[in-house]
C-alpha cells in the first residue's frame, strides 16, 4: 500500500515536476535530470562497447 507521500511523489513524476533516473536519483532541476540521463547513457554505451549484456538479454 502506498503512503500519501509516495502518492504525491508519483504524481509529481507523472506531471514532470520531478525527474528520476534508473538508479532512483530524483531532482526537480531539469538540467540535473538531463545530466543524470546522459551519464547513464554514457555508462550503458561503455558496457555495450565491452560486449557486456544486461539482465534479461540472452547471450548468443
């Protein structure tokens, strides 16, 4: 069951008032949200360059 605080946070995410990345970092600053997303994309690209696969991806 969600608390009222969790419900408010979820609504803020839906309205775009709060940005959350895959690691759960949250911010109200759109620039910081974009920086988090870019760092994740860079990290994922590096994993792909090394040939690493993520969970749920079958290895060949």
